C-alpha cells in the first residue's frame, strides 16, 4: 500500500466491557501524546480505532459490519485500526478479510500503537497480537483527564477457564498491577476530577499485591488505601468471582464507608450440573452462602449478576433452577445472555447445543424475572435519602442525572454541577431509574 498522510484526528470506538472503555481511554491518551486530537462529536476522524469485544458472536458480527460502513463525508475510508479482543483472537483473519484495516493490535500490545501508526503511514500494514513481557501500563502516558466517575484497571486476564469463555485466551493469564502504580494512577485521576473510581479486572477480587511496607494485601487493602485520598468519595470494583470473596473484602463492606454497597457477582446458572460443566468451581449453595456473608456485613448491598441461558445440555428443569436461584438471591439488577459458542473454548464442541428458539424463550423468561426484581428493588428504595454523584445533564431543562450508592440512575431538578455529590430523597421509581428531590442545597 502507498504511504499516506499522517492522521491529524482520531476516534476510538469501544465495544463490550468496562475494561475496553478503560483501554480505549488509554489509547486516546497515547494518540493525543503523539500529537493527534480527538475528532469532535459527529465530525470525521482521520484514524478510527475499533476497540472490539469477542465475548459473544453478535459483538463480532457488529465489528465487521462497522468496518464495511466506515466512510468519511467525502467518500474516502479513514485509516482503520482494530484493537481489543477480536484483534487478539482473529488478527490475521481480519487482515485477510478486511483490506481497509491497516493496523491490528491486541489488548496487551496497544502501547505500541505509535510505532504501528508510523508503519501504516509509511504504507505497511501491521499486526501486533503479542503478549509482551513489558507491561503496557509502564509505558502509557500519565492520566490527565477524568470525568467524575473513572475506571482503573487493577487486574487483568483470567486463570479460571470457564468452559464457555474466551477471556483467558484473549486477555491472557491473570496479572495484578503493582500497588504503588495503582495508588499513583488513582491519585492522578482524582487530581483530574474523579470523585468515584471503579477498580476493574476480569477477576478483580483476585487482585493481590504488596503495600509500601512489603506486606501482602488483597483488594480490601487496596480499597482501604485508596479511601485515604480525601477527594475520592466512592470506590467500586467489578467483576468478582464468587470463590474469591475473601473475609477481608466482605469485612471492607462493613468498615470502609467509601466502598459502595454494590456487588456484581456473576453466577451464570442455578443448576449445579451446569455450573460443573461450565467449570465454575462453585455451587448454587456456596454462592448463596457468600451472599449471606456479604449481607451480614452490609445489609443494604445491591446485588448484580450475569447469567447464561442455553449452555450445552441445559434442560428445562435446569433452567427452572436458574429462575429459582433468582428468587433466592434477590438481584437489584443483572445481565443475561444467550450462550454463544466461542471458537477454541471447550463448550463450543460439547454435545447438546441448544436450539436458538429455545434460548430465545428462556432468555425472555429470565429477563422478565430480572426486570421484575429490579423494579421491585427500585420501588423499595423510594423514601430513602442518599448521596447522588452528579454525572451529566438530563434530557429536560434543569434536570440532572447521577448515581445512587446502589448504582441506580437518579434524575432530579436542581442547581448543581457535574461532579457534585448531593443529598437526594428518592421519590419515584421506574423500572430503570428513580426520580429524586434535592434535600440540601448543593455545595459550591
Ligand atoms: N456466551 C454467552 N455469554 C457469555 N459470557 C461469557 N462468555 C459467554 C459466551 N460464550 C457472559 C458471562 C460473563 C459475561 C461477561 O459474559 O455471563 O460473566
Ligand atoms: Fe471468563 Fe470465567 Fe474468567 Fe469470568 S471467571 S473471565 S467467565 S473464564
């Protein structure tokens, strides 16, 4: 391919999980450091980075159709880079299938984007899906910008090998970032305006490190340390594995007022046979016991989860057990998915793949149960007074949107600013959000 003019503007489009959102921000910072600027909303970009998700087939299809549709107003095709987990899993295939893609970069190699960009400008297509020994985090620029609610990747990769899941292959082995680096990045995010930090990891509660005195600490110790940052008001973490809910982390929910009363704890299925086939290494009973311990520490905790319907071999009776688990666990919200066979994972070749229409029907019933419980949780919140972190303007004039401690969206009318934390009485409940009344005038 011939040399091309160096791009001046970029857009990073992230799909999938919150870690991709984090990676997308970091790629943007890296490109900014290279002298590019973020394209304005709605304007053409010279370079488009598609930061992809491989977790389910639908996400993959969307990216290929996006690649085909990318055109600038004058009809030309921008410089396209594919990053994220599809890049990792299907790098060479993307290069072969989509000639308009000039760069493919995996989630552990995106700190090398500037070098690849130079290659692309010189007319050479480049693929980098290495899992290099050096850590991208050591090379990425310092954080300088943040909204009121920021993400911070503390742990990456997964060694659990659930039989349906691509993450151990696309994100690699479990690594914990060093304590000192995390405290430093959190400090910079707070300086840049973050009031809330969500600690991210595929197995975030398996994070392990050493504090400044060399003592072994877990996620509870990390949250304790971050709570010492005066301007940081809220700490969250996601996603946790039931087997890594340590006593210390559970106790932190009772002891650390900055740790928000919210727990995303995927269970996937309510059938012990299915859980075993999924290689989840917990049972329904052990999961419910974890919930009992968490609720003993923090009775008002809002529970979230992930579910997969139609895992190979799932019978109607086993699916009914999942519905019973929903009743027993009491979710404030949850995500649910149809099983999607992922190439290279053990479940993809298991006997008993479930017909799509059976999955559709089960998903509908599951979602009806989840929606019912979410609405009930919201209704039960009416009358409560809580802090709301103001995140953005609402649709109506004078309306603002923020989050309750239980991660509910709350809208209210008041004279406030983004980043304020205000005291709000929850007054009305909808299925997906609550309406509130400001109690105390917002502080300056
Ligand atoms: N099919 C459907 N859902 C999946 N998930 C992960 N892999 C698959 C798959 N192959 C879901 C799980 C996980 C969430 C992030 O995505 O519920 O917790
Ligand atoms: Fe995937 Fe299981 Fe690891 Fe979660 S714990 S990332 S579902 S393999």
